[in-house]
């Protein structure tokens, strides 16, 4: 469709409007193809390959028809049983009777809600793909028809010209020139070998990307869609597959997430967990970032000796698997752990009591068992684990700063702090901005540190949190893990998963827009 | 999302495996036992089983899956779980509810007759036997060091705490956990149990109209927690405490019996739980009776042979060898009467505690709120919240419908 009503602000038209227009023009095209197409084009509605056969593309016609036949035979057998139950997610519960003679269970033909959800979704996607292919196919055969008719017309004209020339005995050269012009207007209809050739030349991207796209569809998009669907069902401990069935419940779970009563405390817990998740993400990212850069600068300083040794020492923490060191640290800081023993015998525990940092009732420092202490400890321990990584990155960047810039700054009289603030820091920020954004998102989902440090150790004293299986130190993602792993609350976990996704996505898009603008490079120069 | 995908792949893989397994004549079984140390015992059982059934070819494989977390692994994907697995009896309700357990359908009368009543009750839901009792030692009792306590002292918590405080030592118990904390409330005659639906709980621990009110129990716990002779410890900390000598008594289970007897030597002793003071009276602490059960996967391809094996794995002969090799107390009546079993202090203590023990039937919503309440009490109720409010909140959480 031509857009006659192009307005000056066309480029800023709302995305939804543009998608709508594209859809309308897509279907309008389909109906025009049908209206203008000949019998063979219309026949392609039923036999997908008909149009190709008519234009001599026999192999392509066979392939397309074979694909159609495969889908039409395979679909009712393999997918339709699931798709037809997609609305209810199954109604027949499993019932087994033990047969003492065969020593086997005789089981009825029961519905498996999760399989219905999964393969029903696959079935719906296949239908969508077939419809799309069907429409595209009509357009393709209509295109072939146009080309073919055009070629015929030109051929007729050429014949006419030749006849005329023969009758009039015209200039042979002039005739040849005219024929050439006409011939140039014809379009060759691809043979099958041409199509194959194309896949290695002009359409090479299709050859390359088909397999990866299929992989992405199968291993990323499909599970994602399934998980999103689970958020709208009652899939939980009382509805566990394969023995029990679950079904659609609409937006109930989303309501639960924002409900606050004495028995349902998800609303309260969600607020608490979300705010700690964001605070954690901020501190975990920026403490590592700042101290990592400082450490790299100290080591890189001209006056530091044995640079390599220092670097190696810090990198050793990376070499030890994270979960090993975290579990060890958890034991160090246990209520009866080694740190508490030392602190008590040296007198630090009593000192903390005297200055009021520790309540008198404690005989130990509740490093990982008191909410405030635990949160501080988690951030500190995370620094110990994360700083070496940032130090590595920063070291690389620092070595790349052109030394002539720093040199000339020094000659111009800038002191160390000034050249750090005006040259080094902007340079590092510029290079690491994408890393910073992604590491904030990664920290929102930083499961390891929180879970390994507090699992089996931390018991919440907030009864409202306890009633929805949450803890003060939980991130959304560890809460989600506990809900699925210990309480089989897949539906709420799925709702929380969607919320995490939205938060991460919005944050990432905003951060990239603000931090990484196209003109940043010039500004830095 | 990765998880679901993994499950999906596992299912398809399993389907493939079952197809190939069906094609052969051998009976393939996967058996999960609780601990690596069970290997020698289970391999002996498998050899005996093969010898007892010479006409059939078996391919029996052994895997390790802790009894305390068997439910979690099984329910993650029932079709990928072992054909025969061991689990702690508290998981029975949820396993039955998820349809993971095959009702015992072969040799039922014998299984019921040869095991102690409590273990059979712990394997039964709505009159159907769902599992084979394997041990009767999974409950808790009081360990103590005779150097510090007389047999008189260990009758009451007050006396024990007084002696421990005087000696600068500790009596240990995990108050910030639902399992042990149950003993105080249940001892005072308050109830918390699973509803017939098998998922939700019923609880009156906040009652104000009972002879001993919920608040009385909470106050008693607060007093115990505040005593300088008391310490709240998890399993690992208890072991550390016993070894380094700071802990001279504690409520714990058979699994730590060896640690205690090694540390205390001849002074090692065990008995039933003591009484404690609530509302001015002495109240006997109750407990959860614990059993290890063997279940058969309802989705097993060889469900009949799996039942026959589970039956064999829990018969008198197997339980005797289990006690001999692993020190685990038998649920089999005949095996339990042997002099060796009767000489074990831990098992005798469990028998003494038995009249005050109830089968552990608890819905999942119990643990979080109960642990949180225990932690608040052990922390001395630092915020000074009204005890009745704390109890009401806990009961609301425990009885919240699973949704």
C-alpha cells in the first residue's frame, strides 16, 4: 500500500500504528493477489505447489506440496490432540490399577496438563507458521504469474517485430537493437538449481541463519512462552502433573502477588524483596566497580613494586570456584564459627556491645543471621569475590590510555587527582558503560552469593515474610527458587519471573539509552 | 525456564530409555538409598534378592538420594525418579498427594503384621498402605553427659538448664526450626496437624481457651531461651558443640549418636525428652516420631518387581543387616527384639519417648512460619511484640491455604 497520507512527522508515528498499518497492507496484498491471480494461483490455496507446477518450477512445486502433505498428515496425529485440549489443559485424571498377573499397572488414557500446555503451544505456533507460509506462498505464485505473463507478452511483441521486419526488410541492426531492449525486460523464471545457487549467494544469510533461528525458537522462545503461560494457570503443589491436572485461572496469580492480608502476604513480601533486590543491585555493582578501579590504579601506579605478584594474588580468588569459597565463608561467619570465636576471645564482640552496635542479648555477632548484619556482610563478601574481576578489566583499560595524553596533562601542571578525574575516569566510564549496565542486571539476578551464604543459616523473624516463604535477604530470584524448589509454587514463581524480566528489560533499555548514546565517542574525543 | 526445558528433555530421554528397556527381558530397577554409607548394605540386599529369585534376570542400579530431600527430587519429575526410593515419613502426604507412590498391592497383610504399629500408621493414608517401613529411629530424644547430670536431673528441663548454667555449659536444641519446636506446643496439648486434603494444616497453637494457653507455651519457650544454660543450634553446630565440650546435653536424633558417644565415652547416655514448666505446671515435651520408609514409584515400568524388591529390602533379614552395618533402628518387630538392638541407648531412649510421640504429618506451610516464630522467641522477642500477636501470625501462616 502506498501511504498517500504521509504526514511530516511520519517517522515518529507510534510503533503500534505502524505495525497495524503493516498488517493491513499484508492482508490487502493477499486479497489483491487472489483477485488478480489466475486459476493456478487460486488453486495454490488448496494445493500449495500448484502455481509452481504451472510455471515449470516442478521440483519446487513437489517440495512445497510434500511439505504441505507432511504437515496435513502429521498435524492431526501428533499435535491436534494437544491443541484441542489447550482450552482446558486436560480433563481426564490418571487412574492406575495394578495387575498382579503381569506385575504391571494398567493405566487409563490420562491427560498430562503440562504436555498439553507445551505441545498445544507448539501446535498453535505451527498453525500460525502455516498460515503465514500459505499467504506468502500465494504472493510468490502470483509474482511468478506476473513474470510469466510479462515474458509472454514481450515474446509476442518480439515475434511481431520479427514478422514486420521480415515483411518490410528493415535494417537488421536496428531490429537487433530493439530486440535486445525487449529481451532485457524479460525476467528469467528460476529453475531449481538457480534457487539452490541463490542460497549460497544472494540469499546466503538464509542458509547461515536457519539453524540458529530454529535453535533460538526451540530452546529460548518456546520455553519462555511456556513459562509465561504457567503464570496464568494454577500449577502448584495441589495441581502437580502428571497425576493431577492444572487449568487456566486468568489473572488470579497477578492479583495474589499484590494482595496483602493476614494469610496471603505476597503483596508485602514482594515490596520488601523488590526493594532489597534494587538496593543490592546498586551496591553490589558500584562497590565492585569503584574499588576494582582503585585497586587496579594502585597496582598500576609507577611507585608500586612487584605489580605482577599483587595482580596474581588477587586473581587467585577467581581461580577458586565461587561456590566453594562462599560455602567456606558461610562457615567462617556462622554464629559459632571461627570469626566469632576469635572476635569473642579478642574482645571485639564486647566492644561492639559497648558502643551499641550489638544488642546485649547476643553472645556472638549474628553475621549471617540478623537481617541488617547479613545484608552488610553479603555486600562485603560480594566485594571480596567481585573486585578482582573489575580489577582485571580496569587494568586492561588503564594500560590502553594513551600515555601522551597523561604526559601532556602532567606537563600542563595537572596533579594526579585532576588527571584521574578529567582523563582516566571518563575514559574508563566510556569503555565500561555497557559492562556496568549488564552487571547491574546480572546482580538483580545474582543467585549464588545470596543463596549460598544464607541458605540453611538465615531464619527470618518477620512473620509476614515467612508466611509467603520469603526472607529479608532474598532477591526476587532466590525467592522464586525457594517457591519452586521447596514449595512447588510454579505459578507464583512464574509471575515473579515475568516481573523480574520486565524490571530487567526496562532498566537495561533505559540505561543503554542514557549511558550509551551514539555521540558519546565524539564527546569523549 | 531452563528447568522446564531440562525436565522436558529428561522426560523425552526417559521415554526413549523405557522403550529400550521394555524391549529386553531383564527387569531393570533403580534404587535410591539415603547415604553413600548405605552402599555396602544395599549391595548385600541386592545379592540376596537375586539369589531368592533365580528365575528372573535383574539389572538393579543404586543411586544416592538423601531421605530428607527425596520428596523434592521425586516431585521435580516423577517419571525420572527411581523405581524404589527411601524417604522420611513426613513426606508421605505430599508424595501421595502428587500420586508418586504406588499403593502396596502385594503381600500387604505381612508388611502390616511384621512392623511396629507406629511405622505402619506412618505409612498409611486413608486406610491405604503406601510405603514399606524401613527404620523406626528417625525421631528425637535427649542426649546427655552423665558427668554433669544425674538420672533425676534429666527428668526436667529446669533442672538441666540450672546445672548447665552453673557449669558454664549448654543444653542444645534447635528452637528456630519447626521440627524440634513442635515438642513444646504438642506437649502442652495443643494441636497442629495435616487436614484430610493432605496439603493444608490445622493448628490451634494460639488458643486462649485450653488448659494451657498458647501464650503460656510461648512464655515458657521465652524463659528457656533466655536461660544462660540454653543454646539454639542446628545439626552441624550441635556436633561442633558436643565435640568441643561446650554442649553437655541436647535434643537430637540417632544420626548424631555416634558423635556423642565418641565425645563423651562412657558418660554418653540418652533418654526421653524432659518436662518443662508452663503456666506453673510440669509439661512433658512431645515429639515427632520418625520413620524411614521405602516407596515404590507409581510410574515405574516394573512396578510389580519394584514392590517385590521394596518388600525384600525391608524384611527382617534386611533390617537386621541394616542395624548391624548402619546402626539404624529396625521397624520390624522381630528385628527390634534382638539383644543387640535393645542394648543401644539411643534406640531405648526413642522407645521411652514413644508414648509422647506423634506421627509427623505436616503440610508444607508449617515450616516457614514455625521457624520464624522460633527465631523470634530465641532472639528474646527483641521487638517486644505481644506474644498472642506472634502466635496469631504464626497460626495464620501455618493454616494459610496452599494457593
